[in-house]
């Protein structure tokens, strides 16, 4: 059986006000072709299909158009699990219909844990695969709250709850396998400790409070492969090539500019054999971050314009300028070229008045935690109190983001 692993599509994502449907269209067409050409038997999508819990109709159209396209591929089976950005009820709503197309959806933890364990047979029934389709595990799925518990107690319980969930699906899968040699794969949408995070602009969302990730030892069990989602950069777990983050297929922010995006193909050609390879995803629109003084910035922009490639640019200028003249000067330079400047940051200005709201700074440049931090500054809250309040704030933020608004 040949498996393709991808995750973190974030359909509907917006970058500095720009929608990205054309890139997604190209990616999904490419992916459908890749599945066909590589003769994939099973497609795994490990969470964060959509960027938010109420995706636009256009984002949903892209999703269903793709599913319809791949449903026509002879023998292909698909498993989709929910991520922290997804609405579980939105993903699960068309479950029975998609089931008819050999597409399994696990939007949230199922009432019976055995429903997360799926036995797949190849088209000619000669091969089998067991997939433990574990979705993103929400706090309420894995932990009971007791009055008076400390944040530390809570973190220990989350860690234990997640490990216990994987032990349970592993046990179900093993009994399903019996004496046969059927490979067992698990999916997951979580942050493993020991994974250095760099270049990821959404890093704050990876943590629940100050939980610095799940210990991989607790969830690896005996899985032949662990198909993870949540980190946007392709990542292998140290010392274990069979446990990976596929990473997002398109760079979702300028922090991911320059990363090579991939999908992963795992093959179990015959009993006891397995192989793995990475397939690079073509770049449908380049993102580039330019940082430097005004003359080097202008030089780089000129070169980009001459290059003729479609590119979105974020500029950080380290020379002294008033916001308005800088904007005009740089936008003039790229006029009528395939280069578009999405954001200009005036580093000198920002540094000079770092913590105050100033002219040229927009609320859109800050995230919720930045605003809350400034509020704490205003009130001169420091030390342990500050850490504690920031942790509580993060918890509320995660709860608000995960709220499944249309689940009735
Ligand atoms: Mn995620």
C-alpha cells in the first residue's frame, strides 16, 4: 500500500489582506495529479484543512472540488482528521455522504474510540492497512478539571491524557491486526517536544498555555508511521524517520518564505518492508522577506522586478524615513512589475517607539497577545504575576479559537 501524507492546508487563509485561492487551486490540481501519477492507495490529511472554523464558501468549494476529483481515482481511499483550526462539526457534517466515496472523516474525538481505528483494504483486497485516525485532541477530550489544580497539574494531565489516547487506539489496532502483519499507522495534530520551531509565525498557537509539547515517547507506541500535522515546516523527529510533520504545502506567512514545501509518500511494498520519500510541492507564488537599509532594499526589489517571477514581498527598512514617503518610494519602484509589496515595516520607527501606539502602526500589525502584553505593561505587572496572566490569557485565546460556533 502506498500512502501520501499531507496536512495544514489552511484553505481560506489570508496574508496581509490577500486571499490565496488561485494558489490553492493550483496546489490541489497538482496534488490530484501527483496521487494519480504516483499510484497512491491512501491519502492522509492530518488536520487544519481550513484556516478557521467558519471557512468561506469559496474555501469549501475548493475542498469539495478536490475530493470529487480524487474520488474518481480508482481504488483511492482518503482519511481526513480535524486540526485545531477546523470546526469538527463542519468537517463531520458530510461524513455519511463522503463515506460513500471512500473518504473517511474524523473531525473530533469519536464517542467510541474504536471508530478512530480504520481498516483499509486495497482495491484487489490483497493488502491491508490499519490507520488510527486521531484528530486534534482538545483539552476537554482528554482531561477532567478538578477545582484548585495548578497549571502544572493541568499540564501533566494533558500530557497523560494524550498519551493514554494513543495507547488506546494502539490497543484497538493491535487486536484488529491479530496475528497478521498488517502495518499500523497513526495520525495526529499536536506539538511534540524536542521539535525546534523556527520561522513559524503562528508559533504561539502551538502551545496550550505553557505546555512545551508532548513527549514523543508517550505516543509512538509501535506505529509503523506517525503522520503528523500542526507545524508548518516539514520536520522529522530526531532519531525516528517514521514520525514526521509533512508541513503545510504552501508558505502561509513570510516566516515560511524560502522553506521547501513537501508531501510525504510511505510505501509498504510487501510484508515487513517499508520505505519513505519526500515529494517537493511546486512553488505557485514566491514569498520573500527583504530586510536592510533603503539602498540594499531598493536594489533587491529592482532585481526581483527584472526576474519577472510573481512574488509577494514583505519589506523591513532599517533607514530613517517617514512612513508615507517610504511607502510611496517603494510602491513606485515595483509599479507594473510582477512584484507586489504586501507590507512595509519601518524598523527604525518601530524601534524608536517600540511599545507605544504610533503613527503608521496598525492594530492589524499586532496579535492578541501583543495587545494583552501592552496592557500588562500599562499596569506595570511583572514577574510571576505577568507569566501567570499571560498563560491564562493564552488558554482563553485557545478556547475562543477552538469554539465550534455552528455545532448545535
Ligand atoms: Mn494546527
